[in-house]
């Protein structure tokens, strides 16, 4: 009998709609917090760690002088990018590439 009552309560609890309360954040925001700047991702490439080499394109791991020059010009001309780097304590001269994502956001590769 106890098992039957427990089963009925469990079924009733599972049948209740699970809607977030008004004004609630998404699960990703709750777990990981808000990004500092929406639409901006900073990837810091560490020379001592080789586990992320397959995820970072080689043109950004080993950038050409032209790629670095374009990144430096973009950092110099965009105050939002400079402020984002300052908040993360990244010196602008350590930026090796800036990529525009498909969503229009920016991906900054730094050393």
C-alpha cells in the first residue's frame, strides 16, 4: 500500500507543469552567468597547453604578420574591444587576430 501511495504522489508531481517563474533566467544564464559583453568571445591561447590545438584554427595559432596587423588596427579603432580587453587584463599588443562570427559578434584570439 505504501508503494502505491508513493507511486501516486510521484506521478502527480511529474504531471505538474514545470514552468519557470516570471522573470526567471535561462538555465545557461543560471549555471554560467551573463557574459561580460554579449557578442564578444575572447580566446586566450596558452603556449604550454596543447589540448586546445585542434579547436583553434592554425591561421590563428600561427598568424601571419598581416593578420596581426589587421587585428591591431581593429583593436585600435574599436573602443568596445579595447575596453573588453582591459576588463580581462589583456594587453592590446597580445591580440593576434580578430574574427567576425556568423552572428556578427567578434572572436578575439590573444596570447
